[in-house]
C-alpha cells in the first residue's frame, strides 16, 4: 500500500498517547512512532513543520501557496546562516477529501507522508508528500481531529537527504510547528468523548511542543484611522480566562470583500488587545513584500474580525491559538493575490503575506530568547570583543580599525526621540577591541567604558557627560545594573514601555565592552549602521544602496562624521577627516603571534565549548588566542 495514500486507522497500543486519539497509518507499526516522552539526544539542530490541509475542491489557492511560497521559503530560511538548522522536516496531512471515511477511526483524515527540505535549495527531498487533492469533497472537515491526528502520526524515523534519520538519535533539539489550513468551520466528526474538544487540542499542542498557526476564512478589517494597509493575520494575546466577563457590547461592522456590502453584528467588549499583521506597501521605505504590526482594539478584541463564509470559524479556531505564540491568518487577502492555478494577481500583497507568514513561522520555530517580541521578525544582534560584529541576520564579521564608529542610528526611533549608538575601538598589536560605547536616545546620552584594573570596584559610566550621574532611568526607560565581580557588569535599558519585551544591554568584561540589541521591526527596522539592514542583513554604505563586503571599507564608511552628534565625554584620535587607524599587517602578525601563544587551540576550544552558537564559539576561541586569556569566555 502506498504510504502517501494511506488512511489512518486507530491503534490501541501506543503508550505515549491515549488510545482513543492515537491515529496510526495502517502500514506503520506502533513501535516506529515518534516518542514524545524521550528527549532528543543527538547533535543536530532540527525543525519540524506539520501541515494539515483541507482537501476540498475550494482549496486550490491555499495548496499552491504552501507549495510555491511557504514550504520553499521556510526551507531556505531555516537552513540559512541566520537560523543554522541542520535538518528541516515536513509532514503533510489532508482532511475532508472525497472517499475518506468520516467515521472512526479516520474522521476524514489521511496522511501523505514526511520528508526533508534540501539545504541550499527550495526543494523537498520527496515533493510528492505535498500532492494534496482538491477536485471534490469538502462536505465535512474536522480541523480539531486533523491537528490531533497529525501530531500523533509523527514517525520516529523520516527518510531525508542522507537516508533514514532517527529524529531523537539525530537531533539535539526538535522545534515543532503545526499549520492548519481550511476555509470552513469545524464539522464535529471526532466527539473527543469525555473532554472539552478545544481544551484537548490545546493540550495536545502544548504538551508535545507545537505552536499552531491557522489559515482560515476570517474577514479582517482595521479602520483607516489606524492604517490603510490590508490586514492579513493576528495574534490573540489575551488569556482565555479574560473572556468570561465582558464589559458590554459594541457593534462591529466590516466590509464584505466579495460584494462591498457592510457586515455588522454586536460583539462582546473586553479590555484586551489583538496584535495585527498587515501589509506595509504604502510605506515610502517599504522593502518589497514588507509587512508590519499594529496593536488594536482596547475596547473590543474581535471588533475587526468576523467569520467569512466558513460559519463559526472564529469561535471554533480562535480559542486554539489564544494566548499562545501562534497566530491566525485570513484566507481572503491570500485569494485576492494568488489564483487557483498559482498565478500571482497582486505581487506586493502576495509577497507581504508570504514574508509575514514565513518570518513569524520561522521566528516561532526557532525562538529561544525574546520570544515575546510583539513586532516580528524579532532579532538579536551585538557588537563586542575583538570586535566581532553580528548583523541583524546573524552573519558575523570583524573590523580591526581604531576610531569612533556608528553602530546604529535611527532618527525615528521611539516616535521621533531618535537613537544613536557609537562605539570607540582601540588597537592592541594586531587586533582591536571596543573600549567605550555611547548611546543617545532623545536628549539623553549614556556612555559606558571598560576597565582592565581588577582592583577598581567602580563602574565607569557617564550620564549626559556627568561621571556616575544618576542612572535609574535613561530617556524615560528604566535602567538596571548587575555585577557580581568588579570586572564584569551588565547595564540593561528596558524598552518595554514603548516596545514590549525589548531591550538594550551593555556588558563589561574587564576592558572589553559588548553591546546587544533585542527587538523587533517596529523598534529597529529602520536603523542603519555597522549592524546592516534589518530585513536583508546586507552591510550597506551610507547611501542605503551600495553593499560593502570589504569590511575595512565598511568600517571607514561608518566612521563618525563631523555632522553626527559627539556622544563621548572626551575626544580621542582619530576624528574624521583623519581616517580610522589600521593595525600593521594584521594577518601576518596574527599568524606569528598565534604560533607563539602559550594557550593552545585545544584549550581555547574547550573553554568555549559551552557556547551554543557555533559562530559565538568561533569568536570566543579567537578572542582567547588573541588575548591569551582563558577567562575571556566570561565576555560571551
């Protein structure tokens, strides 16, 4: 029997899942299923995307979107240097197809199989797993059952690019995401006897480590007073418990996208917000396929979304993603931009939908820190050490000159307060390091300096040029300082009051300064400087167009100019037009010094082995060899 056409039969012997809801292919032995109770023990970074697709005759557009846009771009991005996954697996399922029994044990569900994305391409190892049907059917679709069945049908071994891959033996981490795609509300086929169905599905997702996204038939609209862009999706950030006591009702009216008529109803009003994803095509700085977010509905969270022709889609499917990191997406703008045959009807809108969907899905899959950023894509970047510079797309490079440099700037930051971040570097033999950083937000300036004197217990910082000025807040943002020893301190600027769950950190280790940004597209999306373009990661010149891959040239390009603010409390050479000083023969001198070093490569690698990011480990090893100080691991 062909695995890709196999219907699911009930199993009674799966120890890790309830027998009532254990859907197992009839050609797969129970023992071959993935064991969710066993932690992965391998060494590879792995991602898993499971897709349950409505296979009714009306779903051609959504199937084409998954095949042409979502799956290829997720494969490429997760394999990229930004995310660095070794394996990206996909498992495909269908529900609602004609001929699939709608009674137990199938409840209209079937599996098409699992495969792996091919690194360096947008292809699947076995593209046939995405051959959903769409010629007929669609009379009864139980999305709840499709989610639970898809979760519990995951095989323990998947045929990938290098042969059969045992997920738990190969992977050190298996980050999982589930996508449900349907244009109907839920038809109750699986009664989930003895359980609240929505609670059961939520528990299956959370207990087995999945984040759910739903592409469903919701009408979405935002008032022109908020934006003239097209809403494409949203996160429901308020908890389920908050929906028990509405404060009243409010009339909600939106425009029917098919005939332009007004659709109105009375909805309960609550004091909670939704987080909307929209196109960003009318922004003069849009990057092509750009998108943005809005937090809206302080009085009534669902004022601006209603069911389409899918019946009770909102009440069926919104609770599954409510107060999780998952999201719901509207089929309407997708169908307006892409035909059933895959022909692009609106290039800007389909690119915006695809980029938003992919950025958020990949961020959900990968995120281990700053997961609560409210303006994805959420990113972290830093500059520090020797000095190692990490772009917004997690690409690493070095610049060893000595001068004042523009790390980041954006005149529109925080509604026009603006931000400038300058670093001051110093050459030591054949390398350099960051000795000072100065940050301006609004009218306030904070400068922090490293200190190599281990006996000096003072923090070296200036607030508006005043040494050790009051530092409980900075430009209206709270500031905290942590230190356990004299030579290691952390200053944190908490941006939460303006950008929820975002921050800037300045870390001091001896004389070395490291600066880290953690934020989203609304806070840092327009920034320029050594960190590169926020969206592409390209290291751009000041003209915003020219890509500079010669990092010496890039460093000279972003030397602080006379027209830019003077942030440091005292001047040091060189200052433009005197150009940045460069170490003499850095490569030759570096090789000679490393050959004479007393700390071996093996010792450095051992000291840095606890760092998870392979590029951070590489930077750490070099810093230890350059400084001959095994304790430099403390700077990371």
